């Protein structure tokens, strides 16, 4: 209690007032007077009396200082004093302070922004209880093409009955059901059909009502549905009465049983979850490729490790390989943690960005260290003076650190604000998918920025502090020429320059590669024309029979064709940039067949209407498909050029037949390649087979217009409503938008790396300029002397050029080495460019060399134009 | 100087409190003087050291300070014992008496604890 009170008073004592100081002086004064009077009374002379009183007291100033120290907390008081002093120093040279603040703000801001993305995608815990126990199960071919890891339904049931590792196992697939709630118009939703244990796998609890279970998932259970928070708000206005309401989904009466909280958003963007009602008995016989369309996830039993689950999956796979040699022999299950599944594809890009921003920060730090070093040199006399007045090394070092920490906190503050702005800007410009992970400046990010500040403050603060540690008091006080400008300081600065140059080179090479890659990605021919094309999707109920859907779609095709502004209309099962995972394997007529090793593997597409003209794919050989082909049992097909190139390199494919377990298909035509059929337009073009539509209920329409495509949307809605008032259309987009969305990530990566590289180049040049200019200023007298004894202006300029060129060359050599060591990390981000590309590296060297020479020449010219007489007289 | 003793750490506060109890309100010089006299001039006391000790006691609430006028009409800061200070004095006196008694028993020449 007592000491607490004392501490509080001492803390308050940090803010000493002048009055307190006066009072102390008055008390000392009165003390001395009392003592002197006593002494006089004892018979001393006034002089003796005063001397004795002061001696007995132990010195007035010493007593005052002891009193003051007891009055406050010396450590904090010193700190505050250093802080005040540092602030004054920085305010005195605003140019220096602003330069350093901005430089650091760039470095810290870039790193904080990138870290917030890393935090959101790779580090933050997933919003599911014990998320590390959730795995994704994938089915892949031992050789040849797989279907994106998707699992067939029979194999899912095999997993269910044979595993001993999973506490819960679920499949789901995507649908676009049409929902009619009360008197609302039919609307197309993003739906997910899932098996009963889906909710147990993700450990998800509903906000209202309940989720469905295995019982609801049985074949003939009544239809139920769970809404997402967003869909609940949109359709039912957030009314809790929605629970228990009857709605029509896919023409069936369905009960809404639950609403999920807004935090549950898996799969991203889902509006509605429904039981899939799969029954093993319905699937038993058929195990072919066509059914591989299920996403499978599992939650591990509490005592089962990921490794054990892998082993279990391997055992099940080999058992199935033996049980079903005809269909399952070349397939194997594997698993992946949920986090890897969700964010694995972002990892290479984030790693590259993290390295790039780290390099930028290092460059910024070196720049600031160089500036501080120059400043320390000019402050040498001040430090020597403080030393002579009794400042200890510790006090001087702490003064330096406080100054550099203060600078980083300025920089860090501005940087954090920049990062917040940057993250917000990027965030609000991202299309779906990427912003699944809501990046934001949250607590870990702020802590990261803080740690970065302290670290950088120490890193660049330690160098000048170290240099001022041993200052020769005598010479420093006497001489005007600071010592740090001497040999060791110059060498250190040269080393800093080299490192900066080297790091800039790495960034430049990376940026140039990414720019070329983006150029190729977006500028090479796509194989189709995305301009002026509207696309939308219609999903009739899955129960609709082939004839009904054929009638519906041919009627709609006819009506849209006759709309004003429409050039051509076609239908297709999947659009470019969308990976449909519909792959089949074929034998080719007349070629030898090897067991479990099909002759040809290809992506399947189903087309109808005038798709080739609607999307602008050229017919290269043979004929197009006709509406009559759609009614044949074994219809003719088209192949793309890649198929012809891979499997008929020296033959005419027209008339050849493709054979698999579902039939025989004669090739009647070859059409051009289309990029993006296997997902991203960056992926290699794969062989494709185009079938005539065979009455599938779900189709994508492609409408080419000669007016802005957005203008015909309502006319199309009207036509659909006229044919069937219960049907909605969904996913209305232009093909252009789809393409833009698909290249947003490469664009973002490239933009960021290019920005980092430009900033790095700028900083490096500023660094070179600063060092040379400083060196010229420091050596003015020497230059004068050299000129006086006969050095030419060229020789003087060369003195400085040589010094900087040597550092630059060392840096470039080191940078080349670093480039060779790290640039392969870019490989997965590049399209059509090799990472080890000689012209690119040469270009980067040139881009780096020219400005750095310029940054040297300007101050070197100034050195050469010094008037020797003036330089010598200035002393 | 050689046979004089330094003031032990921590005892100065006790001496100050005791002095104030005996003399009543007193200024810093008076307290220092009195401590020296009471010790029979065997203690060397830098008078200056009394001031941080006084400040500490003020901070702890054992004494209070007030400006007043000395007997020979000089302005001086007078220190006065508070209730807390009295209690503290009582407690610390007891502690010291016990400590010296114990030490005395150990150090007495015929201290053979038979």
C-alpha cells in the first residue's frame, strides 16, 4: 500500500513543475542559512561558515539531484527526456524525417498488406470446430487425366461402408434449383445437395431451426432445405417464421427447416442446402466415369491421424482395384487437409509476394540505415560533446535507438494506414472465390506491423549506433572532419548499396517475367470471341425427361433467335474458364487396346443450337452437328484440334470412331481449340469431344448480340416466363466479365510485384544518389586538394563514379546469383514464359543499370565542377 | 573520521521518525543536527542525504511538510509526524528492539548459551 502510494507520487513526479523546483531551491537555501548561522555562532568566519555548511551538506547540486531522483522514476524520466530530445532533433530536419518516414511506410505498408492476405488465407483458423480434423478426399487416376479429384457415387458408398477412420463422411454436389416462395417470382439459387453427415463433418450449428441428418437423406424422406443467412434475409426478409414454411423447389413441396449463421459459408456462395437422397441400391451396377462428380469430405475420428486415414484410404483403393478391375483398377483415393484444399492454390503466389515485399522492406531499411549513418557522421561532434559532459555509452546508444524507433513508428503508422487502404481497395475489387478469405487489418496483422517496426528500428538503428560507440573525443572535438566518412564507413555504405542493387535486380526480373506472362495470358488468341456475348444458365428439374427438356430448349432457342439484336444463339454444357470436370476415356476404332489404359482421354462438352457461331469457334474440317444428331442413340461428335493433334497426328480423323462403354461415336468434324476449357485460361489446352445435346435438363445459353448484351436480359427472362412461368434463369453474365474475373488474380500478383519492383528501383537510385552526394560533400577539401595538385575534372568525377559502379556491379553479380536461386518459385505463376529467360534477365540488368548510373553521374558531375580555390578556402 | 560510523541503509528513516516524535515539527537541518547529536557525534551524516529520506517518508504518507518560521525567524520547511508515521515508528521500533536483542545475545562476550 505504502510503496504503491509512493510509486504513484513518483510517477506523477515525472511532470515536475517549476514551482517544485523553486521550492527545492528554497529549502536548500534555508538549510544553508540555518547552518551558517549556527556556524557563525560557534565563532567561524563567514567564509568558513559557508564552506563548512556546503561540505556538511555534501554539495547543493548533488543533494538536489538525489532529491529529484527520489522524486521521480529515473529510467522513465531519462526515456522521456530522450524522446523529447529525439522529437526536437527530427523536427529540426524535416526533410530527413519525411524521407525516412515515407521510405519505411512503403516497406512496412507493403509487408503488412501482404501479411494480412497471408493471415487470412494461410494462418487464420478456419471457422469450423476442430477444423484440423476435416479432410477432403480425392479420387485420382494412377496415370492419365483425373476428374479434379471428384469421386463417383458408388465409390463414395464403398468408402462409407469400408472405412474405419472417419467420424463423419459426406458428399455434396452443386445444383441450381429454382425456388418459388409464396407469391414471389421463381428464382434460381446456388444450391448444394449433400448427404446426411455433411453438417457433422463441418461441425456446423444452425442459427434457427435444425440441419438435416441421415434420416432426412433417405430416399423417400420428405423434401427439406436449409437456407443461408443471406438467402433467408433476401427471400424471407429475415423473418424467423421462415422455419417450417412450405416452398416449391424443383417443382416439389419443400419445408424450410433451418437457417445457418452468416459465418457459415461453405461451399462459398451457397444459398440453400438440401439432402441428396442418394441410395446405394440405385447406383450399384454402374461404376463408369460419368458419375464422378461428387465432392467428398470427412471428419477424422478423435484418435485417427491424417497419416492413418491416408493408409486406410490406400487399403480401400487397392481392395476396390481388385474387386472391380474393369472400372476401378486405375483409381486411387488420397486425402488433403481442409486448409490445404481451400488455400493450397494461393500458396505459391503468396510466397512470391511475401518474398518480394520482404526484399522491399530490406531495401527500405538499408536506405534508411545509410541516411542515418550519414547523419550520425555529421553529429559526431555533438556526441563527443555529450560524452565529455559525462553521458555514458548506454545513454548515447539509447538516444540513438529511441530516435530510430521513433522514425519506424512514424513510418509504421503511415504504413499501416497505407496497408489498410490497400487491403480495402483490393478486397472491394475482388470477384467471388478469392475473397472467400476476408482479409483485413485485424489484431494479428497489427501485431505483425508492430513487430516489424521494432525489428526494423533495431536493424537500421544498430549500425550508426555501433559506429558512434568508439569516438575519439579529442580528435572529434577538435576536428571538423568526421571520422565515419573514413574508409570503414565508406565500405559499409558500398556494401549496403550492393545489397540494395542485388535485391532490386531480383524484383525487376520477377516483375518483367510476370508482365510478359500476363501479356501472353490476356493477349494470345483465346480461340473464341468473348465480346458482345451474354450467357445464362437454366436448370430444369432433374426429373424432367429428355423429350420435355428437348422441347423446352428448342422452343427457347427459337424464341431467343428471333429477339431483336441477337446474332446467334447456342447451348453448351460448360463455358470456358469453368472447369466442369467432365472427362471420358475412349478407345479409337482400329487401334490396339491395352487393359486399363485407354487410348484417348478428353473433356466432354454437350452442345446444341448454333454454338459455333455464337461463341466464334471455327470449323476446321468436316461438318457441324445438326438438331437431328441429338436424337441418335450413338450420335456423331466433333473433336477439337488438340484431340486431332494428339491422337491423329498423321491421319484424317474424320470418319474415325471413338468407343467407350456408353457407345460408339463417329467423328464428323474438327473445330478450333478453345483456351480455358480445363478451368483457367492459363492451363494447357486439352483434347475435347463435343457431343450433340442429349436432352440434359441443365444448359448454358450463349447469346451473341450486336447491341450491348445487357440490354436483352429482360427480354430473355420474359421469353422463359412465357414458355414456363415456374422456371427461373440464373448466372446471367457476359463472357467478358467471366474472363476478367478469371485473370484477376494473375493481374493482382503482377500489379503488386511490378509496384514493388518500381519502388525498389526508386529507393535503390535514391540510395545511390544519396551516398555519392554525401561522399562528395564530405570530401570537398580532398577534391580541392587533388585539383590543386593537378587532377583533371574527369579524374575527380571518376573517383566517385568508380566507387559507385563497383558497388553496383557487386550488387548485380549477387543479384544474379539470388535470381538464379529464387526465380524458380515463380514457375507456377507464369504462362508462356520460362523463369530462366536470358533476354528478360538482360533487360532487367539494363533497367537497373541505367538509372543507377544516372544517380551516380549527377553528384559526380557536381564534384567535378567544384572550384578548387573555394574548396580549400572553405576550411 | 576514522572511528566514526556510516549510517546503515534503512535506519535513517527510523531515526528521522524518532527525532520528529521527540522534538515535534522540525526542519531538515534541525533533524540532521539532532541525529548527529543524539549519536554523540559518532555518526558521519551527510546532511544532504536527509532530504531524499524525508521525501520518501512524505511520499509514503508518514510525515507531512509545511513551510513555517524557525526560532530565529528564518523561513524553513517543517516536517511533522502523521498518524501513519506514528504507527510506522511503533512497528519499526519494536522490530529493531527485537533484532538488536537477538544480535546482542549472540554477540555478548560471555554469550555461552548454557
